């Protein structure tokens, strides 16, 4: 299994531009999570899905952030418009049966907004 | 979920056992202890979890005190590749509607 695949690995964009981060979970996993990591705030949960349905989006910082999961094998996290404070590493993770089997994380997308 | 307390950093010599403590004095009876680690620039990696019995797998051992108020993750023979941030998390087993919340963890530095 190729694991959780995220793209792109690195993204540099100008303030005000739209950014889309992509994630392909492990086949068969029914939970998908989006996290953000910065030095100041550590790892923060943004949103997670169960069977493609958003369960908890209370961690999404503001309306500029949106996430979708159109099918079991693909999810996107979109920021529009982007701001310099959105610069962070964004991780996607998936798991089977929720939480007791351990999450598998992707390699992350390092976003820089200039 | 119960709060955990971990030392911010620890050092360990290569080949020696690394013992990482975690305090979770407010843990509830149905909460499990999970350990993850994050090697620089990578996503966190699941290590082990347990309820009250000691657990062992190919990566580590988890020792939970009888009163369950603290636990220790043991890496029996630490290598340089074990240098990472280690997170201790307590949460209800398979609880719908919640997800893992990461604290600041312990930065373990293994040196030769």
C-alpha cells in the first residue's frame, strides 16, 4: 500500500490567491483527518470525515477554509483567499474504524504564503 | 479527554533504553493511552496504545501504573533514528464524534 498520499509536497503562493491541497487516503479507511502544524500552535485538528461526511469542522479557523470529500479516495482542503498566517505544514491522515487502530499520516504539504 | 503532562525534552544514549514518562492523573476508566511520534518533517506515526495492562509490540513497550494516572513508553534499545517528538494522548476508545488531539509532546534526542 502506498500509504496516505498528499499533493503537492510544497506550495508557495502569493497572498490573496486560492490554494488547494489534496489527499488520497489508504484504500478501505473510513475516516479522514486534516491537521495543520506550526511552531507556535503545534498540531491542530482542522476537520475530519467519516464515510465521506464531515463530522467535526470546529477546528477550521475561518470561512476562508473549506474541505470536501467527494468520494472515499479523495479529499481537498481549500484556502481562499490565502494569507501569510496560513503558512504551515498541512497533514492528512486516515484510519480504519475511527481511532483504535492508529492513524496513518501523509507526508504533509508545506504551504508558504508570501 | 483527559489532559496529559510530558517533559518537554529528554536525552538518551544510543543503545540504551529510552523511558518516556506521561502523567494523566484525570484519566477516566474508559480512556486509553495512545503514543505517537513525529520524526522531523514527517507526519506523526502511531506507536502503541493500551488501557490498563502493559503492552508490547515491535516498536516499544507501554507500562501503565496500576492507578492508571501515569504511563511510560519504553524504547528498549534507542537508535539515532528514534530522535523525534513523542506524543502521549488519552482518549475514549473508538469514540464517535472526536479525534486525536496532540499536545506539545517530548522531544527525545538520541546521541552516539
